[in-house]
């Protein structure tokens, strides 16, 4: 059997990792500023994470949601504490798309309405409604097409107000910082506007925090910078530091009922152990503060390069917009300097490292970047 060939891959086999470094099968060391699409939050193979998962595996790895699971309750309590959303309710699933799918569906169950407002360049995942709310026609199959999603220009308050006049809006879904769309920070006033329009129109504010959440921006949810709460936050990526787990946290005003949402794998013992280990390390190693400090340092240093068109982001979610003639830089960072970074088309380098990135690693990157843009 062959693999279904959907991924363009780098010709590198990684077989070892520790914190912000990975090694290939030839023993070459790399600096990982990408974390496999923003997934590595506390660092690769963090000892506390490895121990917690190993201990759990020796006890029980999986059972379904048909029994009581104290680990889920522990996770909900710790997540409430670390995120500051203690009165919210947690539903666990397995990926970011699934989190958004559940959020959009729950919003519609809650208010009985159908229209979803999403934004240009948004990415919300590849399942049916999540992909319909994603602004990339290439990944929307005919069967996913729907009139229920309305796309609006990014940060256009007048268009948002008009959409609420034109439609019976069920939910508004927005990334606090667009990731795939090129690291674009949602303004505080726009998020506040969404809050007030959702309140006035019985619509649900969904904060897609799959990429920008879990401490990456320097606050637990990047939407928190606006000083307003969303009704549902969706999470995945950094939540399990590589173990597949996603979830949504739901405001107390949305009431559950049996059978409304469900999943076989979501919230299993191993996934909860991974997610608990991540939150424990975020707390004990003060990783949100580290993301804010090292991120600010990186951004201020990057802004000094006159060749860079724009530096965008918050914390350790950084986009470096380069001119066309420097389009090769990202490839050389990997090939010559052994540094993994991400990209957003056409010419944005995306930095999404572990939240534990050290200043020394930031300097290693800046030195390589300096050589490449010279
Ligand atoms: C903002 C955002 N939402 C949702 C998703 C989908 O997550 P997953 O790939 O885990 O389904 C992604 C993935 O890149 C994302 O960046």
C-alpha cells in the first residue's frame, strides 16, 4: 500500500526531540520554531509530560465517555484556573476542526438559527461546517458548500453591523490572531464590536483559539486582549503538546442536554493526562510570561531589519512579511541554518515555537536571519 499523497514534505526524517530541538536520523540538530504547526507548547518530550503519560498508560489508556472520568474533571478545574474562565463548561474532542464543528453546531442548537459569520482569510479546519467557514475554495468540496456561511472583510465594523441587519445570525467565528491567513491580529475594538452585536442579537461569539490560544499570545486566549469574553472558545494544537486532543469551553449561559454533543475518543484517559501535564508545566514554568517576554524581544529585534516589510503578531505567534526577492529565506533557514519555521502564502515566515523558547534560541534564529536577509 502507498500513502495517499496529499502533503508536500521536506526530505528529513526526525527521530529524536528535546524541548526546542529536534534531530534527524543522521544526528543533525535542528532548532524548531514551528512545533509542527504550533502544536509543541511546553517543549518536545518534556520530562513531566513523558512521565505523566507513561504513568497513565501503565494504569489505563482509554475508556469511553460512558463512565465517570475524574481526570476530565481535574482537567476542567485546572483549565478554568489557568485560563481564568472558571465558570465555563468543558467538552473534549480530538482536533481543532472538530472543536470548531462542535462550537458552530452548539451555537445553532442554542439559538435555533443558521447563519455563521466568518472572515476573509480565515482557517477553521477541514470538516464540513468548519471548512465551509474557511476562506479557501480549494479545500471546500462541492458537498461542503453552503449558503449558511457569510464571509466579511477582516476588521470591517460597518460590514459586520450590516450583516447583522441582513441575516438571522447564529454565530460569529473569529481567530484572535489569524494563523494560516498570515498572522493578523484581530483589533480589540473589532472583538468588542462582535461581543456587543452578539449580545444584542442573541448570537454566539466563537473564539477560534486552536492556533492562537493556550498561552501562545502571552495571554491564555489571544481574544482576552480585548477585555471581553467569547461564548465559546475552541482549542486544540498546544493543548496536548502533540497528543491529539481538542476541546471547547462553553459559557454558563449555554445549557447542555444529553446527546447534544458526543465523541468516542474525546477526553480519554491518555489525552487528559497529556493535557493536564501541559497545563501543569505552563503554570509551574510560567510559560505564558515567557511567551510574552521572548516574543516581545523577537518582534522588537525583527522590526529593526529594514528588509522586512512588516512584523505582526503577539507573544510567540509571529509573522515576518518579506518582499518577493527574499522569498528564499525560509528555505535557507532550514537548509543552511537547520531552523524550522512555518509559512503563510505568499511571503510570510511564521514563527510558532514552544512557549518555553529561550532567549538564546531566539538569538540563534536572529543571527541566521541576519545572514540570510543581508
Ligand atoms: C485557527 C485554526 N482553527 C482550526 C484548525 C484546524 O485544526 P486541526 O488541524 O487540528 O483540525 C487550525 C489548523 O491549522 C487552525 O489554525
